[in-house]
C-alpha cells in the first residue's frame, strides 16, 4: 500500500509540475508579446501562471531562459511528434524533391506563427540585453544548421547554378521571421497564402 501511494504521489507531482511548466510558458509568451522583454518581469509571469517566482527560476533559470524555452516549444509545432522530427521522418520516406519542399512549406505554416513573433522579440531585445543577443545568435545559427541539413537532402536535385551552401541560405531566408512579419502581420496574408508563397518560391529558386 505504501509503495502504491508513493507511486501515485510521485506521478501526481509530475503532472502538477508539467501543468505549472506549461502555464508559465503560456503566461510568459502572453506577457512578452504584449509588454515587451524589458517591461516583463518574472514576478508578473509567475502571478499570471499561479506559481511562485522561485518555481519559475527553478524551471527556467532566468528571464532569457524562459524566452528560449518558449522559442523551443514553438519549434516543436502543434503535433504529438515535434515538427523537426516529423520533418526528418518525412525526408527519409519521400524521394520526390518537390514533395519534400511542399511538406516543408506545410510545416512552415504550423511553426512560423509560434516562432516568428518570439524571434522578433529576441531581436528587438538583443540591442540592449547581452543574454538576448546571445540567444539571437543561437537561434540564427541553429536555423542555418537546420537548413544546411535540409539542403543536403536536395543534393543531386538542385538547379545547376545552386550549390548546397546557397540552397541553405535561400531556405534560411525564406524561413526568417522577417518574411512572416512582412506578409502575415503587416500585409495581412492568411497563413495558408504565406505557406504557399514559401513553397512556390523555394521550388522556383532551388529546383530545375
């Protein structure tokens, strides 16, 4: 009986810890996007999430650590399996390069609305905050590394004037938060139209 009770208590605590973690992520995202990085405090995030300030610091380490966690959650997309993992599985299963790019375009419509606003927040804050400047460099580098891996998938299918290095930079550009901001946030494009534009542009730029 004691062991069963301990197991129940342990699993219950884990579920509560996960709920607290998710609540802080949601609260932090709302606060950062509404008030900006500098004006948002850990205390306000904790109060909105219904947890202690200590709980936030224990889980995320710092305010910039919370932003990084929000960004990482956005990268995972909305499916049960994280978007990067789904992309890798798709690339392993699909041989047609055009179908691969169309799948990338579809994933973009899922991930960009979650990630682009956070990356723009990071860039704005990086001008005056050293930790956010480091996070900006990290996110830029990680995205470029991902695009380099994607470009290797297209080797042997690229246009004759497009090297894998150039293909990676082209994909890095079309996956930028700036493009999402220009077309969706500022020009009012639907996410579907945006995804189709990214897909069509990559097909034209990369493949014969």
